[in-house]
């Protein structure tokens, strides 16, 4: 699902660019490369991977636009399932520099109570600094906290856990999910769009359903996922504009890249999930569009929409990976 850029995306980009002022480009690239290597290595770790300001500045400039877009995409799908609802309070667990707080404020504009928890003080410090550029985040609280057995958040409307589960031990992950299930009205979890990320999302989904939550997105139902374990993984894609630091590290001249992510949004409030969701990039052929759908059965099915289907065909040509199907306003006239 490709979303139009909100005004805050530009503010975030400018704030991230200014973080790198005074940091030599080579130094920034080295910090990012070292951090990517740490993230590929053995996580969880017993101390923060983000160690100092240069680390965090470089990593935020490199990764935050992508995690922001992934979370924004997940929240857009969630918002579609809870029309008229907006969180009055938001807790971002393992929030780092606060990408999810920017995504929440882009999805539901206006001020709310915002708390970001993380154990890496340099990440919180930079998050606080960047948030100065976003009026909705000026009052946010940035709290140094370790996710572990003692975590017991106060009641809150929305909890986000974005790109964090992978950094936790199995037992801290389970403990975190139980703690947020106890405190939150709604929970949105985002992980990398890899088989491992999907597996962690599904485990979290099962735990939230067992705690009484209903699944709002991406699934059209709260029953078990129809994907047989190990055969595939449900994931989506968000388009991210590349910065000059990106181009320096990754080479090439592409103006954008696609961030792959898996997610689940669950809530205690009533939800209206989509009837079906497009779970692969649609394949457009001459006179027909092939759509891979997850439906309410629950089942996975490929459907072919041809010119004969009139409006529905035109809608299928515009459909994107991650969209609801059929769109609410598409009729069949052929
Ligand atoms: C990959 S970053 C994601 C940051 C942010 N949520 C985002 O989406 O951009 C993972 C974050 O989790 C934090 N983290 C990892 N383990 C933690 C723990 N046990 N307690 C608190 N924070 C933790 C790290 O410090 C880091 O900021």
C-alpha cells in the first residue's frame, strides 16, 4: 500500500538530515555498516547496541525513514478497521528514536499523551531532539526503561512495538506481550518482512487473541493464519525515499527503496476488518489482473479479474499489495 506523504514526513526527513551535520559522511557510513553487522549477529544482547550519539544519529538517519513508513502503513490499515477511533494515549515500547510516534501522529493528527520506552539513552536523547520538529510530540516523555520482567505499563489506548521483538529473549518477548495485553486497548506490532519476523508476529498474534484481543489488520479474521508454518510468510512493502546517506551506503541511484515488513494490529474495541486483503504484488497481464487474497474462510486464494468485470477490473488495476479487496466503492458492471 503506497500512501501519500504526510507533511510530517518532510519535517522528519529535515530533522534527520540535520542530525548528520558535523558528522563526516565516511564516519556516518562506517557507523551504519557496523550497526547493520551487529543487528545481523547474535541478538538479543545484554546491553544496548546503539552506544553513542554518532551511532544513533547515523542509524536514525539511515533506518528511521523506513521504520516510520512501515509503521505508518500498518497504522493506516488499522485505522481503516476502527473508523472514528483515535488514540488519546500512546506508548511506544523499544521506541528508540521514536519512529512509531511520528507514524502515529501522521495517522491521527493532533496531540495526545505519548511515552517512549527504551534502554538506550542516546537513542532517547536523539528521539527527543528530533521530536522538537513535530508539534504533536513536544510533550512526549522519553523514559529509559529495560524491557524485562518488571515492565508493567499504565493503562493506555495504543501500544506500538516496532522492530523490537527480535532483540528480546523468548521470555522477555512473552512477558512484554502479556504486559501490553494487560495495559493496552490496542496493540500494533511491526517486524521485518522476513520468515523470522513473520513467525514472531504470528506468535504475538496468537498471544493477543488468547488474551481476548480481536485482529483488526492485516488479517480479515481472528482465526488461525492459513499459511502452513514454514511454507511462506505474510509480509507487505512500504516505499521509502532514499537519502544521500542511503545512496552512499547502498550505491546505485534509485530514488527510493521498498521496506518489507510483517505486522499485526489487534484491539479490545470492536473492529471491522477488511473482507479480504491483497497479500502479494498484483500481477497485471493483458486484459486481466491476478490477485492473491487472504479471505475470511480463512483461506488463501488467487482470483483473476478480467476486463469483463468492468469497474472491478479498473479497481484491480489500481490495487496494490496490502490493500483491501474489493475496494468499498468498486461495483461489477460487466
Ligand atoms: C531496531 S530498534 C527499533 C527502534 C524503533 N522502535 C523503530 O521502529 O525505529 C530496536 C530498539 O529496541 C531497543 N531495545 C532492545 N532491547 C531492549 C530492552 N531489553 N529494553 C529496552 N529497549 C530495548 C533498542 O535500544 C532499540 O532502540
